[in-house]
């Protein structure tokens, strides 16, 4: 997203989507939520040196708890955790100093020293993002208490990075089942992770309807629990050979392959109780944009199983 598309016209307020973008730029450093100078400069539409110069000229307004310069160790650790690009960390021609971190109070003060309509509106958007993050933490305080003491210690150790918030969001995601997920071009790892998680959930059997299966598909199905029976329905011209099936059964029994041309879409059925509509062949998951949707209507699952029996 470019600066122009993020900010819109000068007097336009930041919307919810932009607030979500800002939240991704908030990191945990020295136990505080902060934003870095080069991210703020892009939002305010000024050069990083201009932003920091304005703060330095008004140093009385920026005490240590409003603005502080990262140490080399803090900066290196942060770069490793968030995968910051070289352009962001060095700037054009190379950056000669360590970045400054601005706390929520420091960001609020920036709108006064920069003195522009853009600065005012952006600061309002940033303040709202901070408020939403605090609401999120407050509303989920009971959930946080359920995290084991070992996990809490680990989170405290990682407090110097934004990974703390990431772990909290991940914990909530894994404890709140979603009936729909969408993956975009290039999210191969994320797509395969979800499919493996679904495959591991089966306790008795797995039924896969997929016209295009190959050894890559079997590699995913190999993650199933021991003793779970797998039944694949695929096209007759599949790349899967009899030798592939035999080798799989030698190590991960039991696999059965049936050939049909009655299906266009892909389905994954677990224990004859859960069914998922998958927008791409398992072997191609993540290569292009596709979705995974859980079938909520049990009647549809019954019809699907009846069709497969025929």
C-alpha cells in the first residue's frame, strides 16, 4: 500500500483497514508499544530526518518515555523478528544512525511539532489504533489468564519484539475455529499448514475428492494419525501411479484410490462428520489465491457421501 493510498486526501480520516495497517507497525520495545521513526515518516509524508529534526528541536516535549533511540542490539533483534527490508532500515544511500522509537505519548506530541493537517489526521488514526489494541487486550484478559505459566514466561522473554502480540493473536486463532479461510498467491506454507492440521484431526478415516493428485498429495496425507484409513477419488489420468500407492501403503496404511470424473470441485471429509470445500488441488495449495470453507449443512455432507458411494 502506498503512502497516497493509505492517507487519501489530506483531510480524510484513517478508516478501519488503515488502522489495521498501523497496528502492524507497532512493536514492543523495552516493555512499551512503540512505532519507529521511518514508519512514522512514511505515514506523515515527510523524510525521516525531517521528523527526527522536528522532535530534536523540541526536545523538552520529548522526554525519554516519549522518544528514545534504539541500541544496536535492540535494532538487530527487531530486524530479525519482523524481517525489515534493507530499504526500510538503511534508507536511500545508507542510514548513519540507529532509529528512534516513539511511544504513544511521543506520537501524540508529533502532531503538534510537525504542524500539518496530515500530521493531525494521521496522529488521530494512530491513537485510535493504540486504543483498539488496548481494548483487544482488555477484552481478552480472561483468555490470557488461561495461558500456562511457562508460556507467560516465554512471552515475557520475547517482550522486546512484536512477537508477543503475534503469539496472543495466534493463541486466539487456534482456539477459535473459523469456517472459512482464504489464502493468496505465495502463501504456500500457510496453506499447507492448515491442510496438515485438518488431516491430523481425523481419527478414523479421510475421504479426499481431488481430480489432480500426485506424490505431493500423498506427502500431505502422510501427516495423518496412525491407523486412519484414506480414500481418494480422482480422475483416471492422475499422475499417481500404482507404485506410489504401494509405497505409501507400506509405510502409512491404508490408502485406497478410486477413479471418477463426476466431480469438478475438491472436498476433504474427516471421519464422515466434517466436510471442507477446497478451492485448489491439495498439491497446488498456496500457489494461487484459493479458499477453504467448512460445509455447515449436514444435509450437504450426507448427499456428498451418498454420491461417493455410488
